[in-house]
C-alpha cells in the first residue's frame, strides 16, 4: 500500500510527496498565505509581549500582564501589532517553504532509510523537521530580525521622538545601508539553532496525530487543531531558552555589539537574571503557541481542501 493511501486526506495534503498525485506546489503556496495570516492575527500580540519581556529588564515590566497594559496604555492596541508587516509578508513564504520542504525531506528520509516500512517513524519526522527548520531559517532570520527591532521601539502613542525606524521597509533600508547583508542577517546562526528544536515539534505532531486518530472520534479538522496546538507547546517547552538568546542577539546594537557569539549572549542572561532569565516572557509565548499554531494548521488544511 502506498503510504499516502494509509493517511487521512488532511495529512496527505500536508505531507504529500513529489511522487504523489496529490502534491501541488501551487496549492501549498496559496494555502501558506492563509496559514500565515491566521498565525499573525491570533499570535502577534502575544509575540510582541513575549519579545518585550525577553529583551527588557525586570524593572521595566513586572510581568506579562503589566507589559500588555503598559503597551496598550502608551501605544494603543496598534502597539501590540508592531512589526506585524514583516511576518505577514514573510509567513506566507515561510509556511509554504516549511511544509513543502518538510514533505520533500520526509519522502527522502523514507526512501533512503526506511524503504521497507509502511510509514515513517516519529524519529524520521523529527529529522525532517530539523532539515525543514534549517531551510526556512534563511527566510525567517531577516524577517524576525526586523520584527524584533520594531517591537522594542517603546514610543508613545502619538510621539515619534526617539524612534529609529519608521517601519519595516525603513528598518531594512537602514540595516542594509549601514551594515550590509550581514547586518540584515544578524542572528542567522541563532535562528538555525533555535529551529533545530523543530525535531520535537514535528516528531510529537506525528505521535499525537496518530493517537488522536486511533483513540478518538474527532473529525480531521479537530485532530489537526489539537495535534498542532499540543505539539507546538511541546516545541516551545524544549526550545524557549534558545529563543530568548536569539532575541537578545537580534536586538543587540550593531554599532556597539555587546554579544560577539551565541555563548556570550547565553552567559550574559544567566549572569544578569539567573535561570529565570532564560524563561522570561514564557507565559505570553506558551499562551500564544497553542491557538496560533492550531488555527494556522486548520487554516492551511481548510485551504488545501478547497483549492482546485
């Protein structure tokens, strides 16, 4: 039996291989737009609070709720969507490349290492996740770099005093003019390391999906929703400290760099805040992870089912 025939249609659409008649790069790209838009709408306010918590001192915000209230009070609700344009534009490419490369890596691993098995084991899904994470990092790094720099501009609602970047395009221009392509890609190594933890995301997604399919009567949409949300939470539990370090590197001054390496950034966080410093901003992150990724996967699957 062909492996694609053993999977529900929703999983075929996500993990279809180039040899499968279901595979369509066009549909994957368009569906990625819906996924990215859903992820941004649900998750960006949480992400803004997370980044501000990660890159600020403990004296600036007492906690995520205090950060949320101060952001709204000084900048309005629009402040929660600062830096939203880069991921909105980028996530449609990122999600498409992530899912497309994941399917291709999965097929290559299956044919190369598990040719006599009917299905790819969770470990294989995890390795495919790592490779897909590394692939998408080359698009994600500049997008996340620009987003982070915009998110930490603490200007008041009507004041532009002290604002370094007027928007994402202005930020990109200034980074390129002042620091070249290397400046725009500042934090690429930390981004690749962070996305290595995709092993836990896609490995657990496969396990949870199979368990829900076998032991519940959920519809495919709800299976995707719960598997997507729960696996995203597991991913963040393993990867969060590396994300804190990545954000510190990305928001470091490029003129007077404080951190010359990932290790220096990691050491500085521990020295300044102890173990708790590696988990600063975790509450808004984990609160965002489930709904944003669950809804994004449902949006992707829904688009895949209805596109010609």
